């Protein structure tokens, strides 16, 4: 089966099992807001990769299903909380949870999703030793993602934001989360600690590569919201391009750039966005970002070569699938 | 050692250990808001009761310290999130975290505390079997408290709020959390499942008893905020008295009562509060609440009698300590 097909197959499975964990029709102020959010979509790629990794390394994917569900619920918890934190009002053409149900219910629904993540992991049909390992993977991922979010929330206002700080932020915010499904699947299959370390490392390069490409898409093709160029500039998002420009721009450009990033979303004009685009081009930020991301992907392939396993072809397939999706 | 002394002793210990888990001087947008909140006080009663229970049942309290810390960090996570959810601007004379650091940092700091709760439990110096049990206790408490909070957030607007719904809400929101420290301490000491069940049951009566007394204090002595009577009415809090009055009042009184509870805090006048107090007196709500709470305390003592253990004196001491604090 091609990896795209596997992802579709296991993703659909995850979608069904999510309904057992969080019944869509339970009327308790929790399941309704959660399903309003979960129905907006998501391809369940990371939980699918968890099951695919487990099988490819010789494990039984049925033993990894609980953890796959945990990843998906934790992911959605982050999305619901992030939407409040970023003040985002729309996600995939639907009002975000806090807009529809209020901030109080949105925070609490997110909290509930995390409880579900731990509950389902604790119910995994595996040995206590493996269960503890999965709970460690889940907790580390949760902790590091929150640490990354803390840097993200406060980055746009920081005067000394830089490429190094950007990388620290996205390694935390996207790296662990990208790897945790594969790590969990590998834990269930019973591989060594050394293999797990390499998979974590893979996240640290693939995650940022993915994020930088995402930053670029905003300036080249525009994001989901009607293909508008420069949403990130409007939101004052601390992108790779922003971090690089702050590092290399002259004092005057730097000052004006920060002013635009700190403006409330509604006050950022099209002229502002064009000015930022021009500055990014002037300093070669876009070109640099592309090269930087390509270099990270090269590092990721190198890490895969170092995984001490015979049957590691799956990681190359996953990396190439991700690299394709990103371009 | 008297129980009050034990609580002070172990509470101070918890305070010190919290600084290792969450360094107060780590400059990362997480520890600062968390310590701004944690410095506002708290006697660390529940984590202290965890250690006291563990020792009293023949366990080594050093093995329960991680879990005691987890309870305290989870508790503070709930307080930080609750303050946003309830729109509370002041806690113990200090601005709440969301007021001082913004909603985004407050949500994220709460999320971080929960990560710390799991991290420290996973690091407990005990067998994997006991560790899994503690993680189950933590997760159940977290899940049920969130479910209770969901009912609380939406109770004031519910037309059919009743004593039964109040009890469901506070059993979830306060019952599990009250018991979880004792349950965790008991798990570490190695008692049977039957004992654990009884301690959970203890929470289901002591928690609501505690909460009803808290509701009464608001109308008799006033709460921390300068001893003002009727803060709960101003906030539209779904108290025992409100639930009872909704059940027994005539249609006209019920309608006006709901109108006052649904008013924004700033628009609730002193005349409104006096009117509510008069209605509560008219229907004997205060008297009924006192009797209801006393009955719950009696049930709690009965549950203690049923604990299948020789050395269960500690639970009577804890119950009597709590009953005293509540009166």
C-alpha cells in the first residue's frame, strides 16, 4: 500500500474510534464544542503515522491505537487553546470554538481533550512498562509544545527575536509533536532507546522544515483563508522570515518592521503587507528560508540513515511524503 | 503531632519542592506567571494530606512526594484557568494571571502546570504498577473536575438547575479533587482497592459538604474580598442556595431570581443582593443548606467506619479537621 493510501485508511479508522472516546451526541457542554471543532476536518496524519510506524517495525497496530487517539486529542486541545490565544475567529470556514461557545467553554473543552488523551493511553492493551514509556512520550510532547507556545506568544514583542530563537521555538512547538506519533508507534513495536532518540531527532529537523515552508506559503500562495497573501504579517506571527529580517535588516527597516508586526490585525494595511514583502525580498529572506528548509530536510535524511534498524524504509517514505506535502 | 501541625510541616515541605519542579527565576513566560499566582498563597492542604495519609497507612511519604506535588500543580492549573473562565480579576488581593500577563499566557501557563503534574508523577520513586495507579488517580480527578467545571460554567443560565444538578456538579468539581490526595497517599502505602473506593466515596460527601458551607459563608460572613456579603450573587454563581430556591420558589420569585443571577456583575445592585437574601430566607434555603451539609458530614463519618482497615484513625482526624475549618 502506498503511504498516502495507508494514511487515508488508518486516518478513517482513527476518525471512527474518536467517536467512541468522545461521543458526538453526549450533551454535556464538552462533546458538542469539541465535535464542532473536530468536524472542521483534519486528516489525522500524525495518528495514522503512529500506526503505520508500529506495523512497519513489526508491532501490532491494534496495540498502538489508544496512543494514536491520544495524539489526535492532544493536537485538537492545542488547536482549541491556540485559537483563543491567537484571537483567531475562523478555522476552516467555521467560527472557532471560543467564538461559538465562549472563552470559558473553549478553555474547558480543551482541558477535557487532554484528559481524554491520558485516559486512552492508560487504557492501552500493552504491558505496564510500555504504557509508562508512552505516557512519558505524551508528557514530553505536551510539555515541550507548551514551552514552544510560550515563546511564540511572546516572540512578536521581543526586540531580540532571531533565527536561533525561531528555531528554538519551532523545535519545541512543532518538532516534538511531529515525532511523537512515530516514537509512540516505535515504542509499542518494542525497538531500542537508540532508535527512539533518532526518531525524536527526526522531528527536530522535519518539524522546523515543515514550519518554514508553511511560513513561505503565506507569502507565495497564501493560506487557506481565501488564498490571501500575508495573513501571518497581519497576525504579527513570528515567522522564519521575520526572524531573519530582524537579524539582517538596517536599524530603520527593523524598527518599521516591528511596528507593523505589533499593529492590531485590523490596522495592518495592504501597503504595510507589501512593504514587509519588499523588505523580505530586499534582504533575500525568502531565498534564505528556502535554502534553510532544504538543508533541514537533508539533515532529516541523514538522521534516518543513522537509525540503527534494518527495516527503516518506512521513515524515508514518511519523510518524502512530508517533503512533498510541504512543497 | 496534631493534624494541623502535620499539615503545616508537610505544606512547608511541598512549598520548597515546588521550587525545584518550577524554578521561580526561570525567565520563560511560564514560571513567572505561575509564581505570580502561586505566591498569592494556599496552604497546600491537599498535598499535605496525601503525605499524611501515606505515612499513617504505613507507607513512606518520600515515595508519595511526587504525587503530592502533582496535586498541587494541577490545583493551581485549575485556579488559573477558572479565573479566566469566571472573569475574576483579583485573587487574594493580587491581579489574576490573565489580568497581569494576558489571556494567552494565562491559558498556556495553566497548560504547563498540568504537564508538570504528569512529569513529576512519572518520576515517582515507586514500582511501575503503583505509578500507573497514581496516573489513573490523577487522570480521573482531572477528567471529573473538568466535567464539573463544564456544568458550573453553564449552570447559571440553565432553567432547570436543581439540588440534584448542584450535587452532580460539586461531586465532580470538588469531590474527586478533595479525595485524590488521600487516595494517592493510600496507593503508595499499598492498601487494597476496596479501601481506595471508600476514600473516593469520602470525597463525594466531604467535597459537597465543604462547598455548601462555602456557599453559606458568602451570605453570612462574606468571603475574602473585604468581607462583602453576596459576592456569589453578584457573580451569578450556581450555589446550593440558588439551586434549592429555584426548586421551591413560586414562579414569580424564580423568574426574578434568574434575572438577577444572569445580570452582569457590575449591574447587580445592593438591592438585588438583599432581595436574593430575603428570598433565600423566605424559603428556608439557608436552614436547609446547613442541615444538608451536616447530613453529608454524617455520611462521611459513616463511610470512614466502613473502610476495611485497622489503622483508619487518620481519616477521622482529617474529616474532623475539615469539618472544623468549614464551620
